[in-house]
C-alpha cells in the first residue's frame, strides 16, 4: 500500500511539474507559419497528424512523414506536444460499410467518423503510433529526443461533427485506447477528450459518460469556443466544469485545451486559472471563428511572457492576483 501511494505521488508530481514549466500553449498547424506555437510552451496540433487515416492509408502500410515533421519541429523549439488521436481510417471503415460523415476539417481529414470496425486493427495502429514516439529506444522515430507522453484521445465526442457514434461507442473506444497506450507506455498521461463547453446538452452528455471513463484518464479537459451569438463565459467554463467533475466524483487536474475569448483575454485567462485550470491552450491567431483583437493579443502575449511558469495563483482582491514560483518568488498582477 505504501509503495502504491509513493508511485501515485510521483506520477501526479510528474503531471504537475510538467504543466508548471509552462502554463500556456497553442493549437498548431504546420502549414501556417503563424500557427506553429511558441518556443518552450505546449502545442496541441489540431486536427494534427496523429490521424489513423493519415498514418495507415492502407492496411499494414504506415507513413510517418507528416507526424515526424510536427515532432521534429517541437523538439527544435522545446515544445511539449499534446497529441490528439483520431481513431478513424477510410479503408478500415469501408470494410464494414460504415456511413460516410461530413468532414469537419475538409478533404484532407477522413470521410468516416464512426467506431472502428475492428478494434484489433485499431490497436495495431495505436501500438505503432505510441511505439514510434514513446522514447524507449526501440522502434523510435530517428532522432527522437523529446518523447510524446501526453495523449488526448478523441475530440468533443458529444458533437456529431467529430464523432458519429453512441455514448457507448465513445466509452468503448476511449477506455480501450487508454488501456492500450498505458500497457505500451507506462509513463503516458491520458487527457480526456475535450468537452465542447458546458451548455445543457454538454453537461448531460458528460454527466452520463464521465463515471464510465474516469478511471481511464489523468487530466480532465474542457474547451471554450464562443458561440454564434459571440458570447463568452467569463471563466471560460472552468468553474462549471469543475462543479460537474465534483458532482460525478472526479478529482483530476483540469486543462483548458481550446480557449477562445471575445472579451479582454488576460481577465478571462486569470479567471480560468483562479477557478482551477492548470493549463490553457489558445486556439491561435488564425483559428476559425471570432478573432482576438490586436490589442488583446498583445496584452495576452505580454502576460504570458511575464507570468508563465507559476506554481500557484491566488486572488488578493477583485482585480488583483498573486503568482508564486518554484524559487519562492512571487509576482502580482492587476487586471
């Protein structure tokens, strides 16, 4: 029992220390020079190259060139990758005559978004993927120096635009993926598929699903995208998400892995941190949807440069917070 406690303590310290090195990141797209992320921060390629349909275009034929480019770039710029796994391949889903779906990312993504026909075929892909980037010295990408340890399994499954399947299908895929990854990579950190906000439909979906997957992820994950009416949640949904997690007895760190605002971004980011977010990943300058103003972007970049790397945050007054750092120092911010 004591040994188990020590292992859990070390594991959660690894998660905490990793996020404490940088508290910020961006969605990235290698084809856009402005969407490649900042040096020394987190990156979440989106949709990214870790798509079954891209890597195994035909059964048994694996192509790693695109995924390797992201990993090499991240290594060269000291970025930490949060890799999103998409469990769909055209050839595989054709094999059991799945229905085509409307691709959320255009023709270069995949024509199918359903549960795999064969979980064995999916497992073969998943093991190959993890094996190439786990850094264990066997079958690794040539020149790998910074392994991928953080795996985001699927994306906003409650939206049919990203997943054409039932809750039960999602639960099966998610838990299967988590078990497979951790069997291959014991130090892997599994991130929950991001919840697409905390609107009533989202809450109902995750209230049902979370109790069935909570033993298979390490990081809880929320997204904040402003709706068609342009409105934003002032805490970027983190407070309501934290309440939902508590209500289903989930005690996990919270990451906000898609953050879009339509108001002063620094204020929103601070509110999100105060309400429990440990990491915030911005959607990026050229992401679809409402754009951050140039003034807001400038202030956010200055905030990140000045306050990144903090270990804790606390409110001093209504518009003043204090950040503390590993070396015992502190900084205050009026916002």
